[in-house]
């Protein structure tokens, strides 16, 4: 204690630190020993992390493959627009769906090609695209069919195109055979129908 500036007493504060010792007291070794330095990961821990990452990568590969195939199918279906126009024109003029490419005013099937498509065939109005060329190996030689849905005896009504399992609209009839053999999960959503 000491004397303050106005003649009063002032208090003296004393603080004890955990590392300080009082007279006659022993210091705990835990308080004086340096903290253990972190040593990093062990080889076992690193291997476990790598194994987990490997499993996650393997799980991702099939979904990436399916997405690639779906995108290629969708891109390949664009080539069917050429055949759709020919089938529509023949149906509007004659009231009958064309039996083949020639009836639709189209080149031979193997002449309608692209980077992903090997051929486009018209059969009884249905358009079948066969994949090949630079398409994914899961699509090699596989087909997707677009069937025409028409209003009977009304050739002026535009054709509705049904991809694979899409249901036939009310008051319309689907024509031609569905030759699609691409697995359903690899088809774009517009080709799967309501059950997918």
C-alpha cells in the first residue's frame, strides 16, 4: 500500500500467473514442459484419405458417362429435323406417311450423317437415327426412333414427334415401329416418357 496524490491510500494489485510459484510451492512439470509439436499426418492417415477420394471418384465416373451419352443423343437428334421436314411435306401432300427416305424426298440413309450419326432412316414415317462415327462407344451402332403421331384423316394438322416411350397424345395415332435400343437412363428426359 502507498499514499495517493490526495493523501489517501492507494491499493496495490498483485496478479499471479499460472507459471509463477509461491514460496515453498513446487511447479508442476506439465506447466513447465514445452508443448508437444504437431507431427503431421501418418502414412496410414494419408492412405485412408486417398482411398476415400478414389472411391468417390469411381462413384462419379458412371454419372459423368451417362451425362455425356445423353448430351450426344440430344445433339444427334437435331439431325432428324431434316427428315421431319420431308416426312411432314409428304404427309401434307399425299395424306400418307412416306414408306422410306425416297418417299420423303430425302437422300439415302447413309448419306444423312454427322459427327455423331451414322445414318437417318425413314420407315413408314418413323425416323430412326443410328449413332456411330465419333459418338461415345456406348452409342456405337445404337438407334433412337422418332415416331410420327398424326390425327387420322387430317393431313393438314402438323405431325407430333414421339421419341421412344413418350405416350401418344389424345385423338392422335402413332405410326411406325419404335426401334430404340439405347438404354433408357442414357436417353434425354424428353425420350423417357412419364414413368422415367
